[in-house]
């Protein structure tokens, strides 16, 4: 699976801009840029977890009056009335009184309050108008617990502002930034390089937002960028209310209503999200006309072009982004995906390598380069890249899984098992990891373990048809024939054209003596695949067992028509002909089998019996002696002795 980075993630439609005033913040003195460590300390001191039993979100402390604290968050975090706790940076939990919740009209913002005698810092509010493309942005919050993250652990993520639109989308979203956020961080602070609050995070890139490439279903396009509500929007709406932060003074200036490049850029992202790729391209093009050096717009237009099959235009856009900014790792990364999809695997590897050179911790670039190397047969190179990916991100579940696949391809079965185990440890519902580990266990003969893994796979995905099929094979091998039949039946229920499931179920029915059921399954297999040679052969055997010799001969004929060297079909057709009294025809079939394999013991034995029936004693003795010798060499000592006893009787007759 390849991940494609895009410069934004949009979840809402456009609404008219908030017009009439713009907010210019007046601070007591000019603030200097702080180090990321210093901003991180500020962020941690003002960021809170908003927790309830079913979900969680984030908020930021913006005001203190006596022992009452006001927290600003995204409205969707506390949309429904429930029992919420505010968890402060010192780990204390405070009940949220839902009657104090203020939901702001038209924007995804709300304030909540809690009471405490402790002294907690309050966010310093900045001017979100100054958060322009290329400036530093930090987002703090508490990702929700899931298969990968066992607890809501505080996260602080650096990135850059990529757009600040004057015309916001629905719910007031106008601030776009590159920080790789996670679900649960909604409502968290967006801080500038001075540690000032310039926005509230609300929409992020999650697994649910991935879009599969139409050119390659194994490629996943990941947007990688996020949306927030500018703090100035909050300040305007809170004028004269009890939630207005007291430390901010702002004069009123006229709003510039002329569309900006950022406005077209954010609209393009919104159209892309809705599947209007041509509309997105048009908006990105307008953004580029207004700002010819808008590197993110070139990058995102390239991705939109990929969705309509414009490979040349896509590459051209990434090239232009790289010309504007030779250190733009995302453009190399995305061009790598494009080249890989177009068959230029070496070019893709070169681009991923360049992205890694620019950003040595570009985990997806290692992962995708590993996938490309694996596709080229360089399994060791792929493993080296997956190793690097999991060093950077020890919970990169797909890297463990694909490393397991690479180890499996190299015959390193235990290493593959270890990797699949790491994958399911990170994500206990990683169905393919259970399935592939089951295959390895089966290859190693550990049928109990393989059956357990296939069972886990179908528990997670009750329609995982191949897991039922493989579990049936291993159940049959372990002696559980009825369990195997049940699994093949389930596989057929999911996929009525699963030809091998019919064939294998027919084999089990035949082994259990239920020849009619076996024939019905072979019939179905042949209907699905009229060239299924083994189904003809096994149906012939079942018919022969029912003494339907003529029908059996027809099936052997069909098998031999498909494969003129099907030696067992000659032998068994000979038996059927013999049972019908056609000894000469039978001998002709045994002769043909021996032309294919001069050491075919059964053909000598059967020809010997029919020669004896025709009165050719010497010919019969010669064939039977040859059969006895071959059975002896092949380890069938007991049967060899029985043949010798028959020879002696024949000699004495």
C-alpha cells in the first residue's frame, strides 16, 4: 500500500465568509520566536483532555476567573450531552458541567468550563491573520485510544501553515497546516512559533479519509494535511460575551473581500474531497495564477490530476513544485508514487531516496521504497527499508506486515511469523496478518496454529472467503472432514463460483464414500471451469466406484483430451474398460501409460491381470514380476509379496 501526501484534508462545503471586521491584535511588546521545545512546554501546560466513556477530544485553557477556567474546543467534541471530564496537565480530573457549554453559531467552536483551586496557565492569544503560508505551526492534543494507541497520550506535532483563507469553509475552517494529527486531537490548540494560540484544530487526516488510486488499487492516497478555525474567528464571535479572553485588545479594520490564492487553494481541497477532481484542478490553477510560487497548490493539483488519469500533467506539477522548492520532500514522494504507478520503478526509488535525504525521518518514503524494492524482487532491500520505517514509528503496522511478506518470500518462515505477530500486536484486528501467519504455520505443519489463525481471520471478517478455504484444507489434513466440508460450504456461500472449493469438497465427499455428493460438486466445478481437468478425472473415479463405467470412460476421455499425457487417466480408463470386458482396450491404455512412464508399477500390474484373463500366461507373469519389483523398490513391500504369491499360483495353474 502506497501512501500519497496531499496538502490538506477538507470535510465541509463552502459558506460565505465572515465579513465586516478584521481583527488586528495589539500585544504589549513584540514576541520573539521560541524553540520548538519552548513552545512544547507552553502547549503542554495549556492543553487538556476532554474525556468520556465513548470518545475523547482536546481543548485549550483560554481564561481564568477566580477558580473557574474556560476551555475552548471544537464543537463536535462535545456535540452530545454526556458525562465529560476535563483532565488537566497535572492529571487531575474535573467534571464538566454541561450547562456551562457555549456552542458558537456557524463555526465548529465551543467553550466549556471547569472549577479548580489549582493554578493552571492560560493560553496567550495571537493574531491568526499573521499565520501565513510557510510559517511554523504546532498542534497539541490527545489522540483517541485505538488498536495502535492503547491510551490517550499527549502529542505535540510540528508543521507549517499551508493556507489561511479569507473565505472559510463550512464551520469556519480556514486555517490549513501540515501537521500529521490523529483522531482525538480535535479541539486542540494550533500555536505559532511564539507559542501563541492562532487556531483550534478540528479536521485531520485519518485512515477513514484515505482514497484508493483508480490506476492501482494497492496505492492509497493520504491527504496528510489538516484544518482549523482561526482564533480571530473566535475573537470576533466572542466580543462582549463572558468567554472573551481578557488579555486581547483588537481594533476593527475593514475586511479585504478580494479573493486570495489561499481561498482558491482551500476550495480546491474541498472539491477534491468531494470527488470533483476537475473542479479541484480549476481552483488550484486559480491559486497558482494568483501566486505562481504556490508550491502546495502545484503538489495538490498533481494529485488531483492523478485522479483523472492525467499522468503527464501530474508529473509536470510535481516537477514544478520541486523547481520552486528543491527541498520539498512531499513532491519527490508523490512523484515517486506516480512513477511507480507508471512502471518506472527505478525512478520511483530515486524519488523516495531524495525525499528521505531531505527528511531522514520520512517514514512513508521508507515504506513505499520498500514496497517498490519488493516488487522488483529486492526483498533484502525492502526489508532494510521496512526496518527503517519501524525504527521511526514502532507502531507502523503495515511495515511489519510487508516485512513479514518479504521474509516469507525469502523462505525465512520464523522471521515472517515474528513480523505478522508484531503486526497483530499493534493492531489485533489486522486480518491479513492472521491469514498470512496461518499460511506459514500450515507450511510448517503446525495445523493447530494455522487453524487458530484462520479462525481469528474469519472472526474479524466473516466474509474472508480464502480463510474459510484454507482452514478447510487444514481441517481435512488434521482429520476433521466434517469441519472441512462446513468451511468449503461457507466459502461457496460467500463466492458461488469458488471452483476449487467445490472440487475439494467433492474430494472429501468421495473419501467419505458419498460418491453422489462428490459427483455433484465435480459437476459444479466443471460448469464453472469446463477445462478443470482434475474435476473430470475425479468425477470419473467416483463414477467408476459406482460402476458407471461408460460415464467414467467419457470423463477420462475428456481429461485426456485436455492433457494427452495424463498417465493416471490412461490407467484408470484401462480399468473401466476391463470392467466392461474390453480387455484389449484396457491393455492398450496400460501400454500408453507405460510409454509415458516405463516404471509405472500399477500399469504393469493391471496389464498383467488382463493378459492373464486373455490366456497370455507368460506375458502376464512378466508384467506381474515387473510390478512386484517396482512395488518392492517403492516401499510397498506387502503388496509386492501378494503379487509374487499370485505369480506362483499362476505358474502352478
